[in-house]
């Protein structure tokens, strides 16, 4: 109902079969899940989607941190991008306000500096930024989209797709909370889930090492 499920429908309907993934008519999407922004553990992921420049087929990649939560707090379940900016640009989403701004001065900067500069420019350290670095600008097929100084949507070459649209970054700030049918019940269910999860060895390892812990199991394949 969210994430790449919603994305599959949108991309299937809106992308012309057979197109080169790096043409403007390809679609780039940033999507949230039903529980994004609610405080539920693992509900903070953002799924980035598009026709993959790397494989020429379906492309999706998830990144953690709080970009998706902030998008949800601004009132959006997803953002889908069509076309291409004439010059380097970034998108600024501030609750109901959304505008395309010049990013010429940001072009060529790495992702860490891009995030810092945008927060300074927008005057709010709570702004969440998803951006590309020089590899995405140069359409490298293994380039990533990065948020929170190192959380990356690294699969499928979607950084190149973002670069092909002359889009340096999306910055978002939201001040709302998602509507919940029963907030107290959700808190109680979350508490019970955490109590159970903390006893699980795989959960503890994932909390300590992140997705890099998967390399251990891959070594035995």
C-alpha cells in the first residue's frame, strides 16, 4: 500500500516501455510506508524507485534515517519526479509549500557538504536532505542517493537517474504528525514488539552493525 507497492503501479502506468532510463520521461520516486513518521521501529525507511539505469529494468532501493519521516510530517506519502530541470536545481518542500530552487552553486559538491549548506541556507537543522554527489551528476551507474550524512539508496544506480534530471537534492521540513486511529494502542504494541525484538540475536546484531552484518551470512553462501 506504500513504498515500492505504490511505486510499481505509478511507474507501470507512467513509464513508456523501452525508454532509455536516463531520458527525462523516466520517473524518479521517493515513497514512504504506512507507518512512516509514527515512531514505529523500522517505519522510517524511504524507498527510492525508477527504471534502473544500471539494469534497464525495475529499480528500487531503501535508505534509513529520517527523510521519509519528514516527508510524511510535511503531509506527503510520496513524491514522483517527471522531466528534467534546465539547470542544476533542488526541491524545497516546507509543509504545503513546494518550490524548485537553483542549485548551480551546489553542483560538484559531495553529499555531506550539500546537506550542511542546505540546512544553513534554509536556517533549520531539522531539514532532511536527500542528495547526490559528483558521481550522480556524472551519471555513474553505481551512484547513490544519500541522506543523513551516509545513509544511502545504493542499489539500481538511481543516483544517476537523479543526476539525469539535473536534480541535486530534495530538502524537506514538516511540522505535522500522521493521523492515527489509536495512538495509545500503537504505543503499546510498539513497546511489546521492542521487548520481544531485544531478545532476538539477529535484531541485536542488526542494531549494532546495520546492513553490513549481512556480509557475515553472505560469506557462508
